[in-house]
C-alpha cells in the first residue's frame, strides 16, 4: 500500500519527465542513476528521480497485486531501489531487458509467493 501511495503522489511528474528513450534496463540505469546522484542539483533531476522511483514502485505493486511477489509490508521504496540497483550491477548481461523484467528478477526470488 505504501508503494501505491508513493507512486500516486508523483504520477503527474512521471508523465512529463520519464525519459522517452528509456526502453531497456540500461537506459533506465543510465537515467535513474544519474538522477539519483544529482538529485539535489536541479528540480529536473529530482523529478526524474521521482519518476524512476514511481515506475519501480508501480512494477513492484503490480507484482504484489498479481500474486507474483509476496513482499513484507515494512519494505521501503528505498530498499527496493537498492535491491534493483544491486541486481543490475550483478547482472550486466541482462541490461538489454525491459526495466519491468529486471525489477521482477530482482525482487521475486527474494520474496516469492509460496
């Protein structure tokens, strides 16, 4: 539920600042990691970081809703961001995949539904 609220709170930003070229995990990694590193440099960076976080939250929430992910309720969006980032660092061979697939591969093995 926290993830849905976080995603909803910045939904308007997502439509305007999500990088149009971000089709693969590599695109997202480039855009989102840069935005995170420079989040205090400008409102645009902060908005892009928010868009990246909202997208991640939305995918995680969809996985929970469809019963593919059974995440504990106390997991923060920051924890998810770190897990997804770590996954991309550990699996560079998968960066040509969609970001939604990467989020699924990063989270579902950790919190599978039994």
